């Protein structure tokens, strides 16, 4: 499903204009990003949990060139699905 398809679906099912659905989805996604940017969790009951993990810096070797590169420490988002979502997917 693309974002456009999601917008059309939300607009139809929630009886919103396409512009209203787009604004709602954009706010939803930007707020998740903002909260994760502060290092906090986003818990959506039944759907899942978004969280941020800290990755340590490391040096890795590229297999085909044997060249060593350094990966800087960084934070990365992770998602853990909730029970309801797991059940819906496993059907």
C-alpha cells in the first residue's frame, strides 16, 4: 500500500476530505518522528511499539574489497508489533 492509497482509504472510511486525511496522516507520522527523535517510545495499543536503540560505532570489512570502513555511533528506530497485529498478519 502506498501513502496515496492510504490517504484515499482513510478519507473514505473516516468521511474526510483527501486534504484532511493527508493532514491527519502527516501530523501522525511527524509526531512519531518527533517523539522518537527525543529518544522516547511510542506505544500504540494493539498495533505495536516504536522505540530508538543506540548503535555502537564499529569497524567493518567490505568482503569483496577487503577495505575497512568505520561506522559511527548512531541511533536507529525499531518497531515491535503488538499481539493484535501479529494475529492479523498470521491469518
